[in-house]
C-alpha cells in the first residue's frame, strides 16, 4: 500500500507504462522498424522486463555500468549510445565477450585509439550530429567519416553497424510542428549518409532516438532502429511539447509533507534537488517550477487538482509547493503528495526506490 | 594513482579539506562556540572521521537515512536539521534509543502530532525563518512559537533545545557585505527570541549554519552552535561570493574525455547532469556554466589553466567544455579532466565514488 511510503519514492503506474511501451512498439512494428528502447530513463530491471514481455530484445544504455546492470538481468543485445570511454576499455572487452555489444564513436580522432584496443567483437555505431551540437560527426564532412571507417578497418573485431542520431534539440522545440521538422531534416541527413556509404557497407543501418520526435511522428519508414526511452514514463517537458497527454505520464514522486505555511500558502515536502533534480521549466504564468503537484488516492493512483499547483523552489532535500487556500485546507503534516517531474530521466536517476502500482 | 580512475569520480584533496575543517573549528573555538558540522555536503564516513580526529563530537544531517549512516559509523550525537517527517517516526524513535538525537520543527501545527508519537528522548530544535522563506517559524509570531512549546510539554521525552536558523538567502547575496548583513540581522532575531524564551528555558541554545556567513564572519560570539557544512569542500558558488579562494576548494570531479570537436573548440567528457547536477551559475562573460575545468597532475592535484574554461552544457551523462585552441591541443581522447563543481553538495550527493589524495 502507498501508505507504507515514508521517504521520497517513485510511484509507477504499471498500466500507463505498459500502454506507453505498446504504443511505441506498435508504431515501430508498423513501420518495419525495430525498437531498441533507451533504458537510461528508468534504469530499473523490473520496468525493463515489461519491455521484454512485449518482445523487445535489444536495448540502449548510456554507460558501461548500466550495460552491466542489464546484462546481469539477462539482456543479450546492448548498445551503449554514449561516445566510447577509452578508460573503460577492459570492461568493454569483458562485456563484449558476454553479450552482443554496440559501442559509439562521435568525433574524429578516436578511431585509431579504439582500433588498437578492442579485443572482442563489437558493433560500431557512428553518431551523427543532426543539429543538437552536443557531439557527433558533422555530416557535411564525409571525409572525416570515411577516415574513421578506414582507421578501424584493420581490427576485424569491429563491425561498422551504421549511423545513429539523437536529435536532442527537439527538447527545446516550441511546438509539434518544429519537432516534426527536426525529425524530417535529421532523417534526411541519415538517409543521405546511408546512400553514400551503403555501396561499401550494404548492411548498414540507420538508428534514431529521442522521445519528442518518436512520439509525434507516426511513420518511421526507412529507419531500422528506434532508440527513444523517456516515453516509458513521459514527464512535464514532454507534455508541454505536446508529445504526450498529462494522463500518459506514468510516474510521480511521492513526497511526505513536513511543514505548512498557510500565511504564504506554501507546503514544504521532503523531496528536493537531490530527488527531483534542479531541472526547471516555466508554468503557464511564466514562473520557473520543478514539478506539478498531484493528490494520491488510497490505491496509489493520482489525480490532478482542478487548479494546477507547482513546486516553486527546491533546495537539497526541501521542495516548496505553492497551493490554493482550498488545497492548503486538505493537506496535513505527514500526508503524501505526488509530484509530476519536469524531467523523468533525472528524477528516476536520483530516486531508485520504486513503488509499482 | 589517479590514472586508475575510469568513470566520473570525486577527487578530494585531503590536505585542503583538513585545513578547511581546522579553519572553521578555530573560529568556533575562539568564539566559545561549538562546531556541529553539516554532513550532507560530503555524506562520507571517511571525511566524517577527519572531523572526529579534530575533536568534533556532534554532527548535523538532513535526513533520517543519513543519521543512520553516521550512527553506524560511531557518531553518538546527531541533529537532523530538516523538518521532522512524521512518516519516519518509527525510525526516529529507534534512532533516539541508540544516539543522542536532535529533531527539528519548522512550522506551526506539527507539534501536537509529534507530541503524540515520540517515545524516546529527543532534543527539539525550532527552526526560525530569518529571511530565506524556505521554511521555519516566523519570528514575529512568538505566540505560535509559544503554542508549539506548550503543545510538546506533556511529552517528557521531548526536550526543547533551542532556536536554529539557516540563512539560505546568503547563497543569493551579491557580495561579502550583504552576507555579513544577513548574518548580523539573523543573529539579532535569534538572540531576541533567546531573551524572550530564556526565562522559561534557561538552557536554550542558539544554533546557526550556512557556509557563506560562517566563512566571512570571524566572531560567533553568543552563538552556541555552528552548523555549516559546505566549507569542507567549498565550490564555485562560494568562491564567487568571496567566501573562499579558488585554492581552498578541496574537491573536483574527474571526467574522462570521450570526444573532441576542434572545429567549435569543445571537448565532450563523461560527466553530466547525473554527476555535476543541473546547478548553474554565470561565468565572468555572463554565460551560464556548470563547472570550471582544471588539469590534473600525475599525483592527482589539480592546476587552474591560465585561461578559465567552463562546462557550457550538460545532458544526462555528457558535459561539454569550451576550451581555447592551445588547451584543445593538449587534450586527447581518454584523458582525465577535472571539473570544479558549481555546488559541491549536489555533486557529492550524485557521485559517491571518492578518490582521496
């Protein structure tokens, strides 16, 4: 029972999660694509198994340690979608002897060093910068891409798998139209590279991932692999972008009420920056906030109050929620309030305790 | 050796840490005050023992679980400086049977509920809002304070210990002058309450903590207890406020270089929002950043580059550092770069792996 929760805990609505998983899976299957979901969002073996029950076989993670976590839980096909960390090469070789392992290169100059140290079979993805400018090969420099592929050639343990992109800039897009545009422009870049390099690499694939575009686009035609991850929970950022409805959000954080300040209509909860993270966004009135308040029902499901209420400030363990007078009257010290996070990935990384409905 | 580090790790300069500890201890002793350092910054048993070696006996923590962590490491006098969480009352009673435990009330209305459930001896601190408006009793409502003290009276396990304040607004202060003003105004409030309530509670104490004021003020006269914590490491926020020198900062985060983009003079490291946190501040050019780059020497000590370089962006695991052309030439994939964090408390909460020099 939810009543047993004493400290900040993620409350996961299993039905909503499974429904989000099926939604993304249906779209990928219909498009003849394959879902390789990103597990960095939930980082949970239990949630991972819900994907497996739906037939998912390959997954994406963002660190070597996360790859080990899921290898230990029986996953056999794991892509580390993060630029290869040469300092962890022993762990990577070790992992590659246990599972089908994918690794990523995202900039020129690393390939010769990688070529010299890989001792077990790995699939190599080249990350292409389709506009986020975080990292990735500049697609206009096909010469740099070719040099990289030439540099790894002597090492027969390294198989070039294909081109991947993460359109991280879709998270800053203002509306669904802009998100769809980011998708079509990015895919165009990948398909162009595919056309250029497929004569030499006839089996190369194109891999795409980020929840805003994958939620808003219905057809993944021509994309072999979809790597979105956030959609398993969704969050307020996705909702504000139009990538999901509030009702699709499958996770809230339960936070005990520890102080009430009716004079300024503020409630203090145990649940702060070390739980929600310091990721903020703007509420409809234009003020920054760190999450939206919901009320729990005894079975752990949550309801949205008629008037939206926001986490106005966070410090290390404190969250300060601004409420209406009527809401204040309903809330007592020791109650459990729910908070819909701004960015589910960061909150789930911080709070590892799950309460599953 | 620092060369063994493969993933994001805190590198702690023990000498600097111990020197910061001694500095704060000297000031409290000279003022006839007592240091009850806040351990939420480091959350490390090892660093905690450095305090114990200097004679510190009582500590402050911000959660019941942290209290247990340090109780298990032999600490016998622990204050949880966070509004009491009634949902954890069983754990609190259990802890109170093992150590001398302090708990905190920070708003009216909670005392009657607390009175009914405390079954072991605890010291009760009342948190006073001296201007941060996070939580705490409004000092102008002495009637609410008196009601609270009356409400707990029937429970003889609860001893009223005194008034505490955390001037969290000092973190937003622009200069040392403003920080000193926050200190003197806050202390004036606590001393006034002391004068009002000491006829009934002759042994009541006044407890104060926050690193900016405690670093900049030399005399803690009249304050019985100092609860600062951040000073053990210090960080860029403290440096920018004038509370420490860059050389006093005792912790950096080691981050492996995973990609280089010389065309836009950016280095990508394994070390992002789940390591540094999303706490940002402005660099001298007015742009937001998430940390300052330093170079490690083979023994793990760090040097500041002639031209300052900043972590411009972070995503979950990626950190993007903007560097000069000359710096770019020195940096190779697989190198370890150091990052001085914006807010040491959040970074240390996220990265629990310590490498101690």
